[in-house]
C-alpha cells in the first residue's frame, strides 16, 4: 500500500509539470519541468501541513518583522502569505513567478486573506526582476531544481540580495528514495553545494528537522 501511494504521488508531480529541460552544466543533474497552472490546487493541498511542516521550516529561517523577502516561484502564495504575516506591515514579500496565472491567483489569495504587503513580480527564466541590493532573504521552496538557466538566475539573485542577505532552499531529499516525489524534483546537499557555491555563496550546516525536505541556507561570499 505504501509503495502504491509513493508511486502515485511521484506520477502526479510528474504529470503536473512541463517536460525535462536539460542538465546542469556542473553536476549533470536533470533539470525538472516547471509546475504549471494545472498544479495550483496541488500546491495548496491540505496534506502539505504534515508532509512539509511549513511553519516549522519558516521558524528555522530567522524571519523578523520589517524584512524584505523574495519568494521565488511563489505560485499561488502558499508560503508567501505565511511570510507576509511574519514580516508584518513594515516588511514586504515579493511573490516572484514565471506564470501570470499564478501571480493573478496570488493577488486574489492575498486580497482574500487581507494581506497588503505582498508585491507580485513576473520574472523570466534567467532574471527575477528584483532590484539590486534590495532583499534580506530569497526563499525557493522546491523551485531551484526547475530553473532552466540556473547559473544565470543565481547570479541575478545574488545581485538582489543585500550584503548580509541569505539564499534559502527547501528541496526534497534525493538521498532518501522513500520520499514519494519524482527524482527530478529532489536534490542532494552535495548537488546544491556544487552548483551554487561557485556563484558566490557559502552553504551553512543543513537543517534536517523537516519530514521530507532539506532546509539549506546560503550566505554571500566575496567573488
């Protein structure tokens, strides 16, 4: 029964995403397809609370009132709205996504929740369209592995971070084959380190208190 559920979940994620987008030039990792609008409901499924413990993840990020944070691949706002409440009225969350449909739904969800400190931004595959030196933190929840131009995007994200800013990834653990997600949508700590550190970052000690995901915090280094 567990095996059937695992296979069903993996197939569902694969069916909701666009096709294979090539390989990373450093690690040879297969770049996963982008989750399309057909997956919007899956992004807000009730099971995420138990499967991912999003509030526990946010607790580990050191979010403070007044922060400016970019939620890369924000989708319909599952994490965006949670962070908006944590930074409060003096802070701001940029909900960044490639898909206009996702951003429209984010706007609707923010209005419904009475959240006014969220700014949607339409990105491209190699540019988040964030101002330079503007954000304290950039969060990517199960998103980095979908970047079709990962090196170009990471360089732009680095420019957008303040000098003491942090780049944070949540990624399903590829080291654990029992986690019911398509392998293309998982990453190892080693892959993240090999791909992102050369772009001017240092990976801190991974936080491993979540059910299925690595919590990976990277800080800027001199280039």
